[in-house]
C-alpha cells in the first residue's frame, strides 16, 4: 500500500491520541504536518513530523499533503472542511458530528460532491468488532427482521464543564454515536423520536440549556423500535451495552471491563475494573476507523461513513432535542425539511 501524506488539525488530548495511533498502527498514512492555534512546535518535532504550525494556511499550502484529519473542537469542523475542500484536498477525516446545523451540513455535502472530495466522519462505533459482527449477520439475514434495539451509553466520569459548554450538547455530542449505531445495526432509518432529558449529575449545565441524562425512544422505518439510555456519569464506571432482537435470533455486545475474564475463587467472583474513559473501551475501533480511512485515501475502498450519514444522525439529534424541550414525539420528516 502507498503512503498517503496527511495533515492533522488539533493536537489536544484527543488529537495526540489519534496521532500516536496513526503513526504506530495505521499502514498507508503518513503525517506530514500538524496545525493547532496553540501548538507546541517542539512536541511535533519530537514525534518526527516534518511540519508544525499555528497557521492552518501552511497546511493547506503544503503540496505534499493530500488528506486532512480534523480533531479540533466541533464548532470549527465545518469551516475547516470547507477550507480544505476549496484548497484542493481530496481526502478528509473529521470527528463527529461535523456540525449541529443541518443546512451547513447539506451545503458541505454538496460542495464535497462537486469537488470530488471524499469526506469520512468519525463515528468509530461502526468499527467495533462486536457491532460489525452483528451488522454483518443482520445483512446476511441470520437475525431476521430487526424488531428491537437497546443501547446503554454511560460515561465513567463527567467531562469538564469547560468541555461541556462547547460540546454541542448531550444529544448532538454524546448519544449521536448511538443514533448512528441504531441505523448501522438495524439497517433501517429512524422515523420518529421521543426523548426525555434531565440534569441529575452536573448542575452547571443549567447555565447553557443542556442535560446530562436522557432516555430516547425511536420508531424505525421497518416499524421496529430502538431505545437509548445515556448518561454523562455512571457511579459504577464506564458502561456500554448493545442488544439487538431479531425475528429469528438475538445478539448482544455486553458491557466489559479492562479484562474480559471472570475470576472465580472460594472467596467469590471478582469484578473487572471498568474502563475510565471511552478510549479504553473502543481502543481497537479507534484504530480500525483510521485503517478504513487509509484505504479510502489509497483508493482501495469507498467512504464507509460519510456526510450523508452525519446528516442522518444530526436529524435524529435535532428531533431528540426538540422532543425533550417540547415534551412531544417529533418526526424526522419535520426536522429534515
């Protein structure tokens, strides 16, 4: 496989995590430059990366860079994608949700199509081995028609209030992964949403109209149902669980801790230590998504999850937010207009 040279945007905690993964575990990608407005240039040099800059135009002007990977704050995603496309970059990876504005997303999608630019969005759950296995079996007909899906998504500890203030909100930031997972696992579209949300954990959220706990019910286009229970903090640690009930067979990806081995002695059964953060639980999928992006960049694969999927997930998030605020069921058709 050839090496595609990419530029990275963002070198905070998440950006550095992804940079390390790409450098050590992803064949076919080579990081040639890093941009961040407050970048530690010496750190970039220590990683063996040729270019470090505090000016994004330097990355865009670099003719050796053909792809861009964006790990900045959500509010900057759309403009960074637009500038990258207009600069002639043909391969872009961006963390979810790109934007919470549907009109902006649709314009970006149109621009990418017009400029023949391949944009991949980082809904990394699709690259989890367990979820991929269920989706493959569903496509093969093993499960029959998917009738019910149940997802639990609870953080082990609440994020900093400074992050929550700029995250885009609970429905657009946290459970948007799960909205995409419902589509991925069911093979169906969400048609209507009923959501209730509350502040049970972080009182500071009252200052900017957000919640930290929600229960969301969805009707699917095949008349199946899906349920998501989400929380910014769980007293027993990070908790993720997926259940898919088909007309023929059921599947489950259970919650697991840092070891999948249950240890039993005369003194009792040990309980595995939970993962402190999502990066532990989804370590393999966070590598797998960039292996997939590498294949896109080297034209060995089509985009596995693009802006059209992002638009679908944001439509569901918007419907969930309206349902929560207005205490009613909201159809996707209403928000997609």
